[in-house]
C-alpha cells in the first residue's frame, strides 16, 4: 500500500526541480574551447554551463519571454557573469529566441 501511495505522489513531468534566473549564451569565438567535461564547446550542440549541477545532467530551459523550451546537457561550469544562472550554447539560445537579446529570464527544470 505504501508503494502505491509513493507512486501516486511522484511528479509526472519527469523533472524534479525548477529554478528561475537570468541566462546568457556562449560567444561563437569560444567554439572548440575545452569545457569542464573535457568535450570541446560546440556552438551547434544543445549544451549549457551551470555552476553546481552535475555534469551530464539534462535540463529543460524555457525562455519566459518567448515561451519556447529546449533540452540541454550540462557539460561545463559557469556562467562567470554575475547574476546569471546558466550559459547556453549558441544553438540552444537561437532556438529559444534568446540569441538576439543576449540574455533573458528563464525557467530551468532539472531532470530526475
């Protein structure tokens, strides 16, 4: 009975934690630079940097201005800019509509 109760209370979205904050994106000039995971930065990949999430964590990022969402893999540490919570790859920023703005408020949903 306890197992059934636990299963009924689990979120159905597949995401366990939600964060909000300011996002920015990597400059194209960083293409090929080594990330904290050891992978080279690829501006066309769906990746991001976060200060504390485990490398390899998948997160859903929604740009609150456009309502558009992408799923990215955390493969680097950052952002270094004060007040930012995540740095997105160029491709992720482009799909969100954030690239022209340079930065903007996002919601981050962490996969469980």
